[in-house]
């Protein structure tokens, strides 16, 4: 489990293929894609009709957008992504062109499809909708996120100050140590207060009982 910031194609592949685990990580647009506005938007490529046999999409103007070529990109970290490029056959005189694309008038609408990324997003949605895995992810919000929120809000830990993996380990270690000492201090404070309260209650009860026994003994004897 991790924050949505870690929900990437590269991380999903590593967790699945190397660690052989199931990633319970949302991605950046997860909540946006679950909204009705997103699902009902006809200009959203994810909502376009797809003809599998022809490998062609149908745009909102009911025009074909067939497969054109493959594309491969490498990000700054060296991870390679594969895309399929689709291009509309004819965008001239399209009544919804302005809503569909910002491309120049002589250019055709192009779309990029990363099927590997689509697969991982679909698996993520499926797992989070299941009762067992979904409950595990929801529990994270109660157990994990408040700790990081406390580090940021109360201990002003917004960024690492040391470089490298070892430096970051030392940095977060000191921050968590401070957090644990803070929790320990509050626990001890509550315990001391409870002990004082119990002692106070005991002293009061003991004093009242002594007075009651004295009064009873006094009243049991004749005054004459």
C-alpha cells in the first residue's frame, strides 16, 4: 500500500513482476475517473467506442480514428513506455472540433493509448472494489496517513535535509524517534494523572470511612 503519488506504471510493474505482490496503490487520476462528469464526457478518449477487429476508435463526431503507428518513450529515470498512436481520418468541417482538440485547423486529431498502463489501472480499480483488499486499503488511511500528517503539521517535517538513502534513513529515523518520544511523554502524563486521581479517591474514601466508623462508635455509646 502507498499514496497515490506512487501509483505509476513503473511501480506497478515492479511490484507485480519483481516482488510478485499485489499493489494496493491508487494513481493520480483515480478519484477523478470515478466521477460521473468524467465518465459522461464524450470527448474523453476513455469513453470512445473501440472496434477491436479494426483496431479503430470512433470519435464523438462518429468518425473513425484508426491505428497509425507505435511509439516508445523513455522518461528521466530510464523507464520505457510503449504507446499506440491513432489518428482521425478526416477532421475537416467537424462541428465539435473545438471541443475535441486544440490542434491547428489543418492537423488531425491524434490520441495515444498505453495499454499496459490501462491494464494496471483496471486491476487497481478491481482490487479496491473487492471487499477484502478494499478494506485493507481503507485501513491504511486510519493507521498510516495520520502519522505523516502529524509529522508535517506538528513537527514541521516537510522535507528531508540529508542527501542519499542513508541520509534519508537517518532523517526519518530522528523524526519518528521524536514522534515516539512525544507519544511516550503523553502516555506517561496520562498515567501519572490517573495514579494521582486514584490516590486522591482512595484518600477521600479512607478518610470518609474513618469518620463514619468514628461516628458510629460514638453514637453506639450512651451519653449518660
